[in-house]
């Protein structure tokens, strides 16, 4: 094992695991958020279909948060990465991944109930959007912390 200046051969493993955690946790929950609204969208009246698509787009943004962090981590990989730097990148992936997981779960639940409620009473649309924004912010907080960790 060649270890010089705190740069062991296995250091890049932690950075790759951070990129994996970012994508593996955030993308499936974004898909879950989309799937949860399928019945509500199918039951929508034609004039309300476009309003019901807004939450689907918001769920896709959660996956983009994980993708951004994974690309940042992957683009900074090199052969002589330090153990400290790769640990920060692992931490960045573990910040955005689980926060995307929680945000996707929250968005899915809100979307399911919100789309059905909007189908019955169109005036509830703005309340649904505000609740979705508050659920989406969970993922945004994770992205901000991950960006701070991955750019140190």
C-alpha cells in the first residue's frame, strides 16, 4: 500500500461512495413522488391536467440535486486524492442523498393528497403548491450542505 502525505490508494473509494449515495438515495424517491400522484392525475378533469403536472416536475428536481452533487464529486476524482478530501465528498453524498430521500417521500405524500383534493376543489391548488415547496426545501437544504462539503 503506497501511502504518502495521507493519500492512500483506497481514498477514492470514499468519494465514489459519496457520489453513489447521492444518486441512489435521491433518484428513487423522486420516482416515488411521481408514482404517488398517478391515480390523482388519471382522475383529473381535462382543464386541470396541467395543474396536476406541476408536482411531477417538482419531484424531478429532487433527483437533479443528487445528480449535481454526484457529477461534482465524480469530476473532482483523481489518482492522488487525499483521505480528507474523499471523506468530505462522502459526507456530501450522504447529505444530499438522505435529504432527497426525505423530500421525495414528503413530496409524494403531499402530491397524492393534493392532486386528489385539487380535483375535487380547484381552489386548493395554491395550498398544495405551498406545501410542496416546503417539502422540496428539505432536499434543497441537503444540496446546499453537500455543495459546501464538496467544494471545501
